[in-house]
C-alpha cells in the first residue's frame, strides 16, 4: 500500500512509565510491535518513526528500520500535539517528493493490535470520511459518577441504575488504529474531524500502555498467548 504513510510517534519523555517505548515487552522493545504490524501493511520507506530521543532511534535502527529525521525539540514537549507531529511528518515526506492519500497512525503503546485488525479498519475507509478510528466497548458510563450539590455521589448517566446489561452501548477510543484522510487533515486538522467511522476492537487488543500496571497486563496476556 504505497498511498499510506504510517506514522509511529514515539516521544522519549513519559511520566507514567519512563522509557516505556523501548522497554522490553516479551522478547522485544515495545515500539517494535508497532513496527512489525506496519511492515505487514507497507514497505519500510512508508513507515515513519517520529522521535526526538536518540535511544529510541538507536533501538529502531538496530531493529532494521531507518528513522527518517530527528523530531524537533518543540514537537517533543508535553504541550506538543499529535496534530503538530503528523503535520511535521507529512511535510517532510512531501518535500522529498512523496505523496500520500492516507495516514495510518499507530501509537507504540498498543502492542496487542493485530495485522488483521488494521486491515479491517483500512477496509472501512472511504474518501468521503475524515477518519476511521478504533474503539472498544465501554461500560464506564454505567457506573460513572460525581458529587451532586449535596455532596453525595450520584450516577451521571445511568441514574436509574438498571444494570450494565440494560444500558445503551457506548464506545471509547482505544488509541490503537487511526486511518486518516490526508486531505481532510490538511484542511481541518484532527480537531475539525466530524466524519469519523468506528472500528470496534476486542478488549484484549485494546490494551493502551500508560503505566506499569498496563504494561504488566500486556505482559501477562502475551505470556498466556504463548503457552
């Protein structure tokens, strides 16, 4: 698929789990899981690991993938947005004469996504939408609560407390797969998207590693799968 630019954003700084992108999960660094599935979709020339961290660059290039550039420091701060990172990557490739129709954004913190799931998400893409985004079913609204005016905990949505099985289906972004219309992205930016199509993933594939507990869960799932 030569019309797709795969972007794997991997900032060096992480407060939740320092060094997580290159922390070994199973038999390889975390970021390598995203590289593997990207390689099953397209050629290395279309895969962009965007990072400012020399340690991440070293790990990725030892894995055999050339890192095309060092991300500018201002795009690696806590205030830098994914939108900014994607714009920088797209501009870099366009200046090299490469033209793409879609961006496939793969966060390195979703190591359990499968190649078949990415292909299914890609199959949902149409030129008249802004993005296909992966989601997972959420039970959170059934138990989501806050303090009311009297200081007592009150359910926000499920006020009749009829049980999860009687509650409307809700979804939440799981951070695993984003198939982005490049022209829409240039015109509106990610925050301007209103034509999103969901791709529903199972809970197991939706692990998003933010802290050590997420990492331990992913590790346990991988160990179970290899038995």
